[in-house]
């Protein structure tokens, strides 16, 4: 990979992705305790599910808007929502208010990432798509990797409010960077009310069915990790609940660029067969963890598997889409992503039910679904690599 082959616009977008994903991931390890302090301990898992449900609902709108009014307005809107919502958390005093805010906060991830991926697909040549998606996702993952540990450190040494304000500052930096980014949609339309009226065709892009199926079945595991890792870490004596998030996201970053390039060379499906197998194995290790060594090993393996899986799926969707339906295609994939994470968070939380003996069952279900994705790739024989 030669960095000079990418434009300044590409690198600005990657930097914005770093701050955007860092902003809302910073608070994840502390949200369960924050919710418990408001009296909502029994709703563990629901805060992830509601967040991702909103993002999923907003995807068809963001995809259509990205194809009509431009990539940049969609990205800016999502980052501004992220910034504002982070400022409101310290003022919350009720469980209802918490979940209402989580609902609106979900709009941020329903818009900005759709714009990111459509923009990258516009400016990167076909033969570099896997590599480019790997680079973009690496920056986003670096934000996800560092921010939970930063947030955990701030909340431990200062306060939860200080952590939320830092999260908002990351959102502000993400917005600020867009000042230097130029629009790539050539035939833009001025925003009108009909742009938010959806037809059935706007809800789903049929050409990307196969990557969407694999996405749902594999990111269920990510939803389970987001929901259960804080409690599992505490159970095994890890005080900074964000540090394991940092571990498995850093391992994800380490393989994303290489994984993207390998999918360019050997094919999307070949790479996905490897990643789905590794996700299943990592879930078994995490579920069986009775000490920090096994937990760390399983978490790092999961990060490697997810780092191979995600950019390959996004590159595959880029292969299957064109300029006219690219926003809708990525919107469909993101709907699958949010649905999988949300269901994974909700069901794993229900299985766990605050009983540590249920960790193995919860993570075992995650592993089985990833193996089901492997079987789908083997037996359904998707037509496109």
C-alpha cells in the first residue's frame, strides 16, 4: 500500500471517522453502571438495542439522502447529532429520559457512516476498494479502540460527566473536519420534503442480499460483546471495563488493511469463510473464559476475525452497487449491521439475565450464528465475489 495513492480528501474523511466512532464508543463501558444508577439495572442490553434500532430505522433515509442531496450533508447531520446528544447525558435523571436520548443518539450512526462509505466508494478505483475500506474502517476502529479506555480513565479519575463532555468534543472535531472535504455527488438536489418519503424500493437494495445475510449473522456477536463484556470483565477482576474493548479493537485494526487487500486478491467469499470461522471460535473462547488470559485471548481473536470480516463485506457491497444505488446499497448493509448488533445485544442480555453461569450460553449462541453464516457462504454459492 502506498499512502500517496490516496487523496487529501480520503485522509480527512478517515480522520473524521476516527473522532466520530471514538465519540459514541467512549461511553459504552460506563453506560451499564450509569443506567443502573438511574434505576434501570434490569434493562441491561436494551441501551444498545435501542441505539442500533434507531440507526437501522434511519438507514433508508440516510441512503436516499446521500444519493440525492449529497454525501457531506448526511455526514454532517449525523456528527452534529452525536455532539449534541453527548452533552445531554449529564442532565438525565430518569430511565425514560436515558432511553429517549439513546433513541435520538442512534440517528448519528444511522447517517454519518452511510455518507463515509458512499464517499469512499466514489473516489477509490475498483481494484483498491478492499484496501480503502480497510483503511477507513481502521481509522474508525482506532477511535473505537482508544476511546473506551480513555473514557474509562476519565470516569474513574474525574467523573462520568467529564467523560460525556469529552465524548461531545470528539463529535465536534468530527464535524470540524468536514469543512475541508469536497462533495463527490455530481448531480445534487436541494433538500425537499419528498426526500424523506420512502417507497419500498428505498428500503432495500436486492443486489446486496448475500453480504447483508452474512452481516446479520456475524455482527450478532458484536452486540453480545458490547453488552456482556463489561460484566464479564468485572466478574474476572478487570476494573477498567473499557480496556478489553481497546484490546479487541486494536487487534481488529492490525488486520483490516491486510484483510482488505487479501479480499481484493483472493475474493470476498474466500476471506469471509475464514472470518466467520474465527468469529465462531472466538465466541466459544470468551464464553468458556474463567480467567483473564482466556478472556483476552478470545477478545483478541474476535478482533482479528471482525477486522477481516467488516471491510470485506463493505468492499463486496461496493462491487455489487453502482453510482445510482450506492447510498441505498450501503444503507441496506448498515440496516443489517444495526439489526444484527441490536438483536445480539438484546437477546444476549436476556440470556445472561445478570447470572454469570449464563455467559457460556449467550456467547455460544453468538458462535453458532457465525458458523451458520459460514454454511450460508458454502452452500448458497453467491454469484459475485
